[in-house]
C-alpha cells in the first residue's frame, strides 16, 4: 500500500479557529502564511508508504479493472508544472497577506486622520496697503471623513481577513490536489514493483 502524501503547501494553523460557521466573527481571524514544502517532485519509487507484512494481504483489496497504461514521466512532468505555478500563487498570496496586515495595523489608511486644506486671503499681509491679499493654505481636520472612517475600519477589517483566508484555503486545496497526483504516481510505481515475478529455479527432471 502507498500512504497518501501531504500537500506540498504548508499552512499555519489558525489559533482562533472555532470550527463554526459564524458569518460575523467577534474578532478578525489570524490569516496563515503559506510556504512550499517541496518544489520538485521526487522519483516514483513506489516506496512512499509501508508495505504489508510478509504473507499478509493489503489493507484494501484492489478493485478489479482492465489493463492500464501509465506514463510516470508524464505524471511527474505534470506535477512539476503544477508545483511551479503553485509556488507563484504562494508568493503572491504572501505578498497580499503582508499588504493586508499593513492596512489592518494602520490607524489612518481609511481616512481616520483625514484633513482638508483651503486657501484663504490674509488682508493683514498686504504690503503698503496695495495689491490683492496673498493666498495662504489653512489645514484643518475633516471631521465628517474621520467619523465615517472610524466607523468603516472595524467593519472592513474582518472582511479583508475573511477574503484573505478564502484565498489561502483555495491555494492550500491546490496543494492537496498536487499531493494526490504524487500519491497516484507512487501507487502506480508500487504496483509495478509488486508485479515483478520472482526468479524460479527449475527443478531437474528425474529420469
């Protein structure tokens, strides 16, 4: 038997996961970091799992089927293509994760400290009592924008986290699929090894 291999993508466990389906969590979830556990598929040796003990049947009886023709080189090439593409996904996700963390940590990203600037004329600055008053900028806090931003930030934060978690789960699901492709190749290789008939020494016929 060939034991299933794990996904080539590592996802940090979520310490805040409760296992429920609450659509409005009380606090933002901790989004995981993703990493590639392997980027090159190993050779199909058929030795990915423990074989049954001598004289013992396999844990699962194979289902009878017709002859199969399997190209292990093609499977390995396909797995390598998927690993290369998935590594790009992991890198892009981690970059997005960093950006979202920066937004969540910011106290001004959504306009919580918004200001507005207006130009005003200062008659006292007129030199010699002639000519137009020069314009000067005057900056003040934009209270309507600040109030709206303070209300919006705690609403959008959990939604950003939830969307990021969905991306992470999707990428991790791709990794699980790649692991199954690898397991399939190992299973076929194991079948080849187990199909080799032992050499038989012919017994001389007695005359």
